[in-house]
C-alpha cells in the first residue's frame, strides 16, 4: 500500500464496492431479499500509519582513541649465575704395589778343599755328624784320585766299564723315591769293598758276597763277558740282587732308612743300624761309615 492511502480508497463504500456486472450475471434467489446497504457492516477504519519522519542524520560518534599502552621497559636480561667452578678431582694414583726386593743370589758353595790323601777324620754319632753331599768332592775329582789304584789291578777296558756302569746304574735310580743314589757313593763303596778290583773273589760270612761291591749273593766277574758282568755287579750292589735269596742294594737300604744315605750305607754293611752311632757296626766293620766319608771327602783312596 502506498503511503497515505486509506482502506476506503481501496475498497470503496456501500454498493459501489461490488461491480454491477457481478450482480447481473447471477440473479439472486427469489426467496432472499436483496441486502440493503445498511445491512452490510462497514469495516473498521484502518488507522493511518504513523508517518515516518524525514531522515535525521545520525551524528558520527567521536572516535574513541584508546589510551596508549603503558610502555613497560623490557625486563633486564637474566644473566645466569656462573656455574661454580668445581676443581677437577686429583687423579687417584694407586699406591705402588710393594715389590719385594729380589733376593741376592745364594752364594756359590765354597769349593771343597783339595783332597789330601792320608789325612783322615774319624766320624761317629748320628747321620747329622757325617759330611753332607754338598761338601763331598766332585765325581771327576774322586775318579781322578782313585784312577791310579784302578790301573794297578784292572785293564783299561774294565776301568772304562766300571766308570760307565756307575753312571748308568745311578741314572736308573733317578726318579725313584729317595733316589738317585749318587755316583760318588757308588764309587766310594766299590773302593771300600774291593779296592776297585773287578776280578776280586767273594767273601763269605754266612752268605756269599762277590764282585766289585761284595753284594749279597750277587754275581762275580765273568771273563766271557767282562763288561756285562761289571754292569751286573754294580746293579746288584745298588738295586739289589733279584734272584731268590739275594740281598738288598744301597738303594734298598737307603729307602728302608727313609732316605738317609748314611744310615743306608751303615745297613748295607751290617744289615742293621744303630741310628745314634753309625760307627757302631753291630758285629760288622765299625769304621765303615767313617771310611766312606773320608773317601767322599777325598782323604782316602786306598
């Protein structure tokens, strides 16, 4: 609706609001009376719209300028406190391992005095009273000392067999309990028992004692086999006679005396031992051990 137009202007009033052509096209029923203008209610008047006032300009608001933000000075840079200087730990130096001083080498044993044949010492008492092996002359010195006597009674071949057999039989006892039997002891017993005479006869004090070491029921010199019989004589005297009834050798008697070579020598001669005095022969030669000691020291060669 246009501004300022009223409802009456649109619809009209009374019968003028219905066109005539409409009334003529459809005759009203005869039973109904034609409505009068006064019987049609008039519509309520439509109030006129409130006139819109002319456009009043809206004042432009004054721009609000915000107050400037307060200037906050930047915080002072945080300088970290320097890390405390921890001194490096002192290096741990292990305590030196105590080094035992190298012991000074044992002094070499003083050489045995040069043998003086004929100057004898009388030994007696227990084995500890007799000279120990470290004090004896060397085998080569003792061999040289006794060689002149051997040459008086033995052939060169027999002498050579005696020397080689002494060394071989001594070697046979090496590694045995209480072994070996020192070759110097074997030589001294040969010289004591037979003066080194390979062909010596046998003694008999109830048993036969033949050969270089006068072994108990051992073998004698065999002219058909000189070298073999010399080896066997020394074997019998050291390792014992293996035939039935045969006697002990130096190794056997030493073993029976718990390794005491001096008690073994005593028993080889007498068959029994007075351990308190090895110069007690108990019926055999009293000076036997003392004589062997002087031979080992180089003082006796006959």
